[in-house]
C-alpha cells in the first residue's frame, strides 16, 4: 500500500509499505481522511523517530475484523484514537488519564498518512468510535483535537461569565474559541501575529482580537473592563506568548500551557504576585476516551462547526505540501489528507 513517510518537515516521501492485517481482536481500517496536526510538524519532537509514518487524526471505514471482535463489522464508519489509557492505574482512577503510561505507549500501525491502518485490541476496545451519519469523514478528523480542547477547558474550569484569552489563533486556538462560544456568555479575546488568523478568530466568535506584536496585557485589560483574563489558553509554542500570558491573567485566574515550547526552555514565573493573587499555571495534554465522546457529540449536534476550519484537502502524494502549509502557519488552518485519492 501507499504511505507518506516523514523524514523531516521538508522531506515527506510517498513510498510503498506492507499493508497490515487484522489479527485476533484487531481491526483493519481503510483511512478516508487524516488531519495534519500542529504536533506533526514539531520537527525537534518528530525527527528523532524518522523515518516514520505519522498521522493521528483519522476517520475511515472498517475493512477487516479480526477474530473475536463483535462490536464492529466491515463497512462501519469509524474514528479511531491513537492513544488510549489503561483505565485501571492510579492516574486513571484519579481522573488523570492523559498521564497514564499505557496512553503514552499505545498507537495504531502505521500512522494515518497511509491507505490502511491496523487497530490494536486495546484501541478497538476503548478508542474506536462509530461515526454517526451526521458526521462526515472530514468531521471525524476533528474528534481528537476537539477532545483535547474539551479536556483543557474542563481542567481550567472555564464557565460562562468568564473571560477567555486565546493566545495563538491556529487550529487549537480556533477550536477553543468555538467551544467557548458554544458555552454561551464567555467573553473571548484572541491574539496572533497573522492578520488572516485574527480575521478567522473574529469570524469564529472572538469578541476582541489583538495582534501579538502589540502590548497584549494592556490591550486585554482595555477590552475586559480593566481586568486580566480569567482563563488563558496558550496555543502556540512561541516563548513570548507564554510571557504575555503570565502578564495578562486576572487575580484567581488560570494560565493553561496548551502548547509547548521547544525542549529545555524554562518559563520564569513571578511566584510572589501569583501566590498573593491565587493564580494557577497548569498544562493540558491530550484527551481521554470520555473527552473524545463529548467531542464527537458536539460535532454531531452541530454545536462546534468544525467544517468551517478546513482550508485544504490533499491527496496522499501531496502530504509533503500539507506539512509545509502547516509548518509555515500562514493561510492554512485545517489540512486534510485523503489517502484513497
């Protein structure tokens, strides 16, 4: 079968690789749509495992069912999560599924930028979801990234009547805007250095937008009745964004590192004023099965209109072009690869 093999952000090659088979308890899924995630183009993170077939935002059709599988049949439309937790360790039992060792070591084979993927038994059991007829294959590629956003906002305890500052209006930032908008009366402020993305942020529901080259903390207070933001989602790895976030948070507010910096970067936190003002700094990584189920239902019910975010559809042989579009972070938002075309 054909697959797009990653060597680096500028070198993604279409190659022939062995087609996997479904063993006992497993599924073989034909990949119809596969989204390119911002983490796919974190070159410092990915290149150490190259060459590799990436892709973890997939939707497709069950092609083969392994012995012992009864919950799925050939022809089923599915979304499949690449990482799944054990549900029984001390972290899972405390609700911290995304730090479970099993979640960090599970995956399907190969990645989603291939014509077919094999779904291991544990992923079949707790990471494979039937796509309702209201959800397109394109929509299915948003279940994983939206699930991460669902978890982030829940962990930050974002509720109506609060102000959300989204730092970085790429795909994650826009999903945060859409989800916050669905919650009702949340005031949303968004930043970015790209004017076209700020325009998208406004179109998707941001009440105020700020060019990140300006005095962001001052502009946030001007737009928010003289206060900082209650919840801040840092959705870009640019270090100045983290500094702006720390300077833009209100008393009793929360700063969420939804994105990450490059490795070995330390973020100085002004402990004394943060202690005195009960300010929280936290991270949010990945999604648990329940987060994915909520995301799927939000998409099915039209509460989060993800289709508006799609800017590019590309055939498998143009996956390299897609990586460049996402890495450049200019006019693209959601880039979807279609392995069957």
